[in-house]
C-alpha cells in the first residue's frame, strides 16, 4: 500500500489494474513487447519511460510470431523484426553424445552452439601449420584481443577465467562460435595439458564443448546440424516469406534481407559466409594446376568509363545483399547442374580486377578518406542451357565497384584452373553496381524486382508446366523439327513470351543458348577484356 497524510491508503489491485491498462495501451500503440518504467506517488501511478524491450534471438522470433498470429503485425512487419542474428542464435548445432563423452568441466554458457575438435593450448601453435585445416578447440586462461584471429579459425573456445561479457565471450558471440567461459579447468602450458574433472588431457586430444549449456566433454561427439523445419515458429517465418515472395509483397528495400533470411532457414547459410561449391571446391581434383589465363590489360581509362556508367547505391537500400545473394544464387544453380571443375562453361571474370584499382579520387563517394576503388566484372552465361527452369534468361553480367582495402582483402584472379579462372572474393563494401540481363541494362531501382523474380524461379516457378509445354518441345521446335499447326501456334507464343524468338520469328541469342551452349558465345564473340 502507498499513501500520504492527506489521502486514504490505496490498495495494490487498483495499481495493478491501472498499470495493466497503461501497458496494454502502450504495447498496442508500439505493436511490440515494451520495457516500461513507472512510479507510484501520492496514490497515483506515473509512466516514466517506455521503449522496446531487450530480448534474445529466440525470444525475438517468438514475440514476433506471436504478434503475427494475434493479428497485431503483418507479414511485412515480421520481416522487419527478424534479423539474421536472431536466426543465428536459434540455428546453432547441437550435440549427439555417446558413451565416451563424459562431462569433465562446467562453465558459463557464453556463446551458444556446439563444437568438437582437437585441443590447442598455445597461441603460437594455434597459428602454426600443425593445425591448419583441422577443427580445433582453443583453450586459454583469459582471451585477449590478440586471440581474435585464432578464435575466428577455431571451432570453439574454452576459458578458465572471465564471464559472460569477457573478451572471449563477446568475440565468440560476434563470430557465432560456441564458447564456455570461466570453466573449472587448469591449463599447464609447460606440460601442454589441460586438467579438468580429475583428468589430464594432452594437447591434441579430442574434446567437445556445448556453449548452450556450458559443458566440456571428453572425446569427439557427433554434431547435429540445425534445421528450421524442426521449429514450428521458423516454419511459420519461412511460410510468410514464401507467400510474400509469390505475391510480390516484399518491400523493395527489404528484398535482399528477406531472401537472406530464407537462405538461412532453408540452407542454413549466411550470405556473407556462403561460398558456392562450383567455385570454391579444389579444382585440382578435376583439373591440373597450370599457368593462369593471361588477361589483357584494360585500355587506358576503360575502368574509369565503366565506373562512370554504374549507378551508385544508397544506404537506404539493401543492394549489397542483393548483389551477394544474386551471385550466390547463380553459383548454387550452376554448381548443382554443371559440377565442380567445369565452371568455365557457365562463368568467367570479364577482366583481371587487380588492373581496375583506381587511385585517383572519383565521383564515387568512398567511406572515410579512402580514395581507391576496385571494379569487378563477372559473366554467367548459358544459364537456360544448364538450368531447366531458367528458360528466358541466357546471360547475366554483373559489374560492381567496391572500396579497395590495403590489407589485402581485394578481389583477384584465383589462377588454379587453366580451363577458366574464378575470382577470389575481397571487399564487400559495395559502392556502385551495374547488372545486364540478356544485353539489357537493369536500372538499379528495378534490381529488387529482378532479384525476387530470379529467386522465385529457383524455388517456386515451373515455366514449362505453366505454359503447357516441355523443354523437349521447345528445343525440338527451335531446332526446326516438325510440329503440327496447332502446336506450332502454341509454341510460337510460348517462345516469344520467353524471348527465344523475335517478333519476326528469328531465333534470338537466348534461344540459341538453349539449343547449344557454345553457339551464343560464337555468335556474340564475347571478349574477356573489357574496353576492347
């Protein structure tokens, strides 16, 4: 009870009723779970502050989906409220423990997830080639900023000191690495052993950690990959994205974000970290290592002219996500249908990006005082020849300009496949963009529409089924095969709709690409060197 000398004491139920009424009004206004500060003075209740309540990734997904089911927010609002970080918090690997996995230590669950690997106790040895390419768990007394590179290359981290906000815990959460901090272990770097639970584990021993529960186990355990289909709320989010994509209701400024969420849900990948198999697998399994293809230098001013033709993007859009997502989608398609080692049949860099670094300041606004930019050009061709549902798109060329970084994170030619090179990715700091589809320039404002169109084709569309024809019917017709008069009219309409034949009935480059993967290259006489 609260009161003063001039008023009758007020009962708690009255305060609770007023508080609930006010909080409901505030949450209805903000359409979100709110953190409300209030006080009671002289028999009255006062709201001091109100803001969106802090929440974990799992809580954010639960609150947003609950509000959707209650009709408080729409599906578009749901996209706005779920971030990739929220999904990363939920979609973490879990353990399948065996009889050989005993709990040897416990600590704080500083970063969720599970990992297994060999034990590494020394910073220098972690940087050495002894553990290159191996999955290892780094154990240290207290992690420092100097350990950032080691943690980034490790499978997980154990610290014997520190809490939930220690350096190691914060770095692991930022890198999506599992971490057990403040574990009851003792590390002897001289003897190269970790003592825990009355046992001594030598460096190089197998070990497993569970950053969700804060346990350390001996031996290796099976890691179960996360699945969005095992969580009904994630399934609901996936269904909402699908419906919005099909109906064309995703806002243009959130197109890249929406499909990035879907990629995470379906493929359990992050756009920034995803690398397509067609371009990153070891080419020496299929092709001998030889001298790289010699790219001719760009003519003087060619890179600058190309740069001037590009459209600058602005921070209000998510064109960087669209650029990355478009490339990754094409790589995924082609990797599925073409295969590793044959990427030169469907992909090539248009020029050597190391020859496109411009030192002088240009019209492109580079963040900070950086005055150097780098231009990248890539071509994906023969798409409709390799990808069954990509009937109307033959070639996509993507030019991008990024800020050049002095730390070596620039784009360059890989140089390992004599049949056709690939690009090693560098800076993701996108400054300008240019996309050409079937020789037609796509305006930057239309890029979200194109991206949604291509992604829908990957997941939802059946072009041939929708037009009542088969792929064989189209190829037979374009190749001059005999068809009935009624079928000819229908096939002519379908082929014109897809741009396979012109209005005058001639087979277009897109049509030739569908017939023969080499014909379009010979007809167009595409040059690798831009500016010639």
